[in-house]
C-alpha cells in the first residue's frame, strides 16, 4: 500500500433520477456562447434527451450535435471529430454517452485550448493549459470515465489501445442520471457492469492501492454484486440501475486514486486488434487473472469475500477459492462468454497476444503478483 496517495475528483457531481434536467443551469457560459454536445446515438434515438436538447438550443446561441463517435475510437477518428467541434466554435463540451463518448470529449476539450496536442494524442507533454469546460453525463454504468483523468484511444499501427492520463481530462461537472441507462440491452448491461467491477477489484489489489481506492473499490464491488443481476434481468429496475451507476462512478474514483492491473493489461490487445468490446474482454479475463493472483493477496481475501456476499470465514486458501468461484458465477449469471474461440482467436494468436500484453507495463507493474511471458500466455491459453 502506498505511503503517499492522492485523490482528484470532478468539480461537481450530481446524482439522482431526472438530474440531467439540471444540465443547462450548471453550464457556466453566457447565453450568447456556443456548445458542442457529443451524444451516443442510441440515447438520442430513444428520445430521452429531446427536451434537454431543445432547452439548450433555446438558451445558447449555437448547439452543435456530434452523433458519430465510434465505439473505442482510433486516434485519427478523434481528430476528425475534433475538426467538427472546432469548426462549430465550441466554448464548452458536453458528453452524453458511454466511455468512448466521454473519453473522446475529454481529449477534444483539451485539444481546443492546446493546438500542439493535435499531432500525437499520446504526448501529454503538449498539454499546457486546461481545456474548455467539460460536462460528463454517462449513459452506461461501466467505464467510470466521468470520474477519471484517463482516456482510452486505439493506435492502429500498434494494434493496441493506449491509456492517456492528464489531470486536465477531469470533467468540471458530472450528472449521474440512471434514467438514461434504462435503454441499455442486457448484454451491454452485463459487459459494462463487470467492467465497473474490474475497476473496483483491480484497484483494491493493486500495488498502488490506498485507503481511498479501497474505500470506493469495496463499496463498488458490493453494489455490483447486489444489483448487476437485477439490472440485467429487468432494465427498468431503477433501484438497480441507479446503484450500478454509482458503482461505476466509485470504480472510476478508485482508478483515479490507484491503478488497474493485469485484467486490463491483458484486455488491451483483445480490444485493440480483435475489437472485442472492452467490458467483455475484461469480464472474460477477470476470473482467470484473479485465480492467478489469489495466492498473493491473502490479506485482501476476507474483504473480497464479504463484498461478494460470501459467508464470513477466517480466510485461507478455502476462502480464496470461494472468491474465484463467486467471480465465475457472477460472470455466468449474466452470460459472459467463458472462452475466446467465439471471437475467432486461436492458438496461433497466443504469441501476439502475449507479447502485446507484456508491453502494458503501466498496469502490469502494479499487479500484486509478477507475471512472466509464460504466465500471460498460460492465462490466454486457458481461455482457448
């Protein structure tokens, strides 16, 4: 556990069903100024934000909608969207969507004030000043991007996702309105919910863990364990939806204080090259990576068992195995795949996956148990 640690959070966080209606009032601009709203096309089509968008149009001189943010965008695609936003003269960016929309919006808000950052989005040394105001409204309960200074982009030439981190990526305000998550289909609910769980458990066991990440991570795990199955079964269960949105936010806060570890490291090449959705790849890997780590986190096992709703014990190997079994059960109950063959991944791909994952030092270095190339290959092999 770190002896020194810090916690940075968005400037203003508002939570509750219907709170998105407060968005026009928290935008700190004059009515003559211009907004760019990056919005998930599914939420737009649902009609849930029609009234909100009309209110914004009535209040501000120009509201430019961007609805074509791709899932897990490539670096070049982010630049194309930036050009649209810059042409609109945006003085504030609003992100209404999942992780890809929020991550793209973070980068664009900063790019608008830092022209030198355009060429290489991984070169945060080119970020000299804060971006334009950014307001994040998540429409899925998973990435926790609204709470973090992180953004994920895909670098095609490297066949790899890259996490870019800068304090100026933190939103000025966040609105957590569970009503906007009700249109999520069960498969997305499962994938995003387990992504949130991964954030919580990985930051809890990370070498960078600290009282902040353990506080938020533990509570996030408890909420996912209690409410994910309900949200998966009944998308209109508002209690479950709101608590899953909180779990995702808590996971994001935990990332800000700590770090994810090997689950995310091994997930990156699966998304970067094979385009497996981020939440799915994390969820598929979770029980296997935790099984590898379990003998190195004996001090964490009782708390993890409690968060997963297991009976209290004195710890030991037996309880550790119960934790692993509970993770397999949680994934199975929301129909997460238990192998990679369905994604057209085979033995011939093991070397590429292993080498690619081994290069994610930022995360692997924080894993509680050292991973060799053979260890990484073994985990992928188990999933084949």
